[in-house]
C-alpha cells in the first residue's frame, strides 16, 4: 500500500511505525473473512481492511469524524485478522496509533468520556474492583440484566495449599479483576505447580496496563507498566525466577509487548525487554512439563480459546492438547477462532455487538452438550458465564479440582 503521511506524523516514532505497517498491507481482504464485526455488520469499514484505510486517511492529514471513531471503536482488537493475514500486517499496533489520534481530534460526548474515565479509575485497581463487586452483589436484583449477569457470585475457594521450596521458582502475576473476582484461579495454579515440584512466588495484585492502553490513556498505561517492572524486577535479579507466569491471557499478551511499548523510556527499555522475554502463559509453560502424574476424572469439556491466547500470543491448541493429555474429552467447537465479544471493556462499551457475539459463541460451545466450558482468560470467563447456566471455569482450576477428586 502506498502512503503519503502528513508531515505532522511522518517523522514521529508512531508515524514511522504506522507507515511501515501500512506499506506491508496488500489490501487482499483475507482479514475480513475472519473479522467478527465484518461478519456481523457486513460493512467494509467495520472490517480490518476498511479500518486500515480510515487510519491511513487520518495519518495523511484527513480530519476524522465521529463516524470514523465509531468504526474504530467497534473493533474488538481480537487480532484474528493478524492470524489470517498473509503479509504479516501488525494491525493491532496500527489500530492503537489510529485510536490515539482520533482521541486527540474528535471530542467524545460527556457521557462517553465520564464512563470511560470511570472504567479507567475502577477496573485496574483490585481494591476498587472488590468494593464494586461487593456493592454489585448487594444491589444485583435492582440492576438491568446486562449488568446483573456480569457480576460473578461469591465462590468458595476449595484448593489445597501445598507449601514447597524448590530451586525452580516462578513469579505468578496476580492481576486486577481476576485477583478480586476469581482468586481461586491462581490458588489452583499454585497447587498445580507445587505438584510438579515448582515453587511459586506471588506478585502483588496490579493491572498490567492493557485496559488503559486500549482506551488510549497512554500516560496511565505507561505508569502501570513501569510500576509492574519496578515490583517484578527484584524477583528477576534476587530470586532468579525461571519465568513470569500469567493465568489471564489478556494480561500475558500485553506484558509480552512491554519491550516494544516502553522502547522510548530509557530507564525501563532494557528491563521491559527482559520482563517480556520471561513472561509465559501458564499453558505455554506447562506444555513443556511432564504431566503424567496429573490424571483427571473424565469429563466432556468445550474449550473457548481466547483471542489473546490464539491470535495475540499465537498459542492456538496449546491448552487443548494439555486438557486432552490429562484425560478430558475435548468436544469440537465450530468457528473456534472467533471472539466471544468480551474483549476487555468492549462488552461494556459496545453491548449490542458484544451480546450478539456472545450468543453465537455460546451456541457453538454448547452444541455438543459439554459438562463444563473451560477458557484461559478472566474476561472471557465472566462474559461467557453471564449468558449460560453451563459452568464456565478456568482450565487450570478444572484440572486441579478433577485431579484432587481422582486421588
């Protein structure tokens, strides 16, 4: 694709990066075939190719409008288009650049600005999330259905803590929403790793910065990333950890990009690169471990592979292979590459499209009548659970629970 970026952008780091991405696009349209919003809406501008053209126009000096903003807002950032693209177009990075420019040029309605501000000032903070969940549970009967079903019920944590000291040490990330809403996921992960003879060190609960980043609040995002590097670096240097483990694929994909996102920060660039290199999804790590001792009570499981796992981290089928290897019966899921509609704050900011995608995804997941649905990301888990009576669990939690029952 030929480009003529406006001088205002051409010599900036973001402009040069965008220009390189734009020039790699051959506008073949393969991306539209796997784009959830294009499939739903049938509008070229609600698919990756159309959005690329809109971003190109902005960077070439054309003033964006609220319609331009709407088309970019509707993108889930699922990156299915990146998996499909034969030219390796880094669409997600281009979208971030385009959205940032639109935020600067197109004022939002006061109600939109307030809502997005509330999301940024609540969700990334574990204590605030805990308070909001507690209040939400109290007033659940009075909430509209779209919010009522998004508030998880209080769950009893039923995992056994196995204290262990080992030469193999991992740092387990305890994020913002997951640490408040489903703390049993990381507790189950600790137990599983202990069974394998691996010691787990727990990082203080904190946001990875992804939410702020995708809402174009880059100052906030940068602060979260630096805060995490400062908190995690002693574990890298003093404890000689083997890896940094994320049990939420949405956090994992963002942390793996710290090196690129902080490349302009001299005091953090090299540390960010090392943090990104050490970060692994729990499935990515366990795929290299001997799991023979983990045998579960057979169950029929439908697995939803989060976009951040299969498209963002390129770890398609990794978790599925683990689930099958320990004894679960994994059921086929049609269109498993498509997004469930959660996508971070998307389900709150674009509820109509999100609900359409949710119902489509649940139909495919429940076709073979699974006993449980498993997934690998807290956002997907909560979104899927809001629309079905079939239990939805993190896959690590399932393994630990069933392995305990089988002892």
